[in-house]
C-alpha cells in the first residue's frame, strides 16, 4: 500500500535511509578500530537491532532489563544493560536472563554488586559486570581515578560468580552541544576520565577489558580508539535520527529516516491548521517536530490529541496527509506499537516496537 493510505498518526521509517545510516556507522567503527554496540533504546525494535548486528555490530545496548528481555527473546545474542539493575526481583530476573543470552550489567554501588553476586550464585551463572564511571554527566557512576573506583572494581572481581568486564563512561552531557568545538572538547575530557581510570585499575592488577560509552553526537571523538582509550561505542540515534540531532550534526552521514505521518483535521481559522499528532504521538522535550519538505508549515504547540500548525506561505487542506520529523526519536518511538518500513512511497514491512513501555 501507499504510505499516504496509512491510518494517522503513523510512525514510519525510510528503509533506504535507515540502511545507509546503519552501514555508515558500521563502516566508521571498523575503520576506527572500535567495537560497535548500538543502543536500542532509540528504536526498541528487534528487527532494526538485527539489521545492526548483520552490519557488523558486536552486540547491543538496552537501557532497562525489560528491554533486554524483549531483545533476548527475539534472538539478540549479546546485550549490555546500561542502567544499574537494582532490587531483589530484578537482579534475579537479570541472572535468569543470563542463562539464555550473553549479558552484562552496569553497577556503581557495592551493595548492588553483592546482590548481583548472590543472585548469580542462585542462578548458577557467571554474570559480567561493568563498573560505571561518572565522566561528567552527573547521573550514575563512581568518581573517576579514585579509591572508590578501585574498591568497587576489586569487589566485583572478588566474587566468584561475577566477572569484572570493564568500564562504562557516557558523555551524555555533551552529545547535543550545538558548538562542535565545545562538543568535541567535552567528549575528550570525558574520555580522558574513563581512560585514566582504566589505566589506574590496570596498575592495581584489575585490567578493564572493555571501556564503553559514546553517543551519536560524539562518536567520532569517542570512537577514535587511538586517542580516546575506548574499545567500544554505544551510539543509538544514528540509525533513524531526529530533528534535534540533525540540527546539531547536519544530515551527513546520517540522514532523517524517521517520520510521523499526520492528517489535517481542522481548518477553523485562517493561517491555522490542526493535525492529529499531539503529545500522545510525539514528544517535545528536544524541541518541536519539523515538517518534511514543507518549510511554510510550523508546528506551534500541542495538546494531547491535537497539533496546532501555523501556515506561513503554505497551506493544509482538510484531510491532507503530511510528514513530520520528530524532535526526539527515542521517546517518540515509545509512544507507538508499530513502525512502518517504507521504500519510496510503498509500505514494505510492519515491525512491532516490542520494547516500548518496558521501563521496568
């Protein structure tokens, strides 16, 4: 069917652009000598994760245990959960999952490490644990190059049911900085904090086999294995992109694959149109969506089921279908049950967004 015949609002992804984006990041990682572990929190779609693996990814990242369970059930073989897994039920679930797929989790607290070790003992598995280092994001992580970091790494390595798998240091505080020089300088500072921590641990007899992190906005810096000290990168948004990232990076080499088809439902006043894409269809925390190919249409504001459009040198007819480029892809994906893969104007495939809502 033609994509314009889909019931709106409908989330779509341009398959030609998606495939080019996936190939471009895979080629970069290969040329730069780092492993690529795409973050699937962006699309939450096992079919897209399989495309990334087929292009050469070493494994995938998931933000939550629930997302990891979905990806493992879909046959994804190597998963890192990038948020700490805390709580008795969750650590048992994680160790149960480790029976069925190659799994690693992050940790930054000794009590959590002990809980993971006890659960791994009960499950009869050896669980890989990556220590998170706070490289400037001020979210999770131990202080870099510190006694705290040494003590936690030693605690992980001291449990027979755990394997110290390395460090995670994510420079999320700079990935969307629109100033390229500031973004790159911030990434280098973050990289240095993680790399110096890894060197300190090696001197203490606690080598970190993996140093992982990095995002789409900083992949060229963090992914330069010669200078960053990282062995692995975790970009996510590059596969589908969104308007906020495109505003920062431009559209090369990663193009705008993601779209939201929406229809005009009201023309009650001159210069104003109402579309059926509101905050239940897309998110605004990274800015308003952009109309693809229609610069005279401006998304003014939203309510739950309505989007208000200013018509500036362009017009919308009642029932007309147009396409939006969401401001933030990761959270917009989370609002939809399926994404339609299109090639040109033709719908080629329908993929369930199986990881949506799996925040637990």
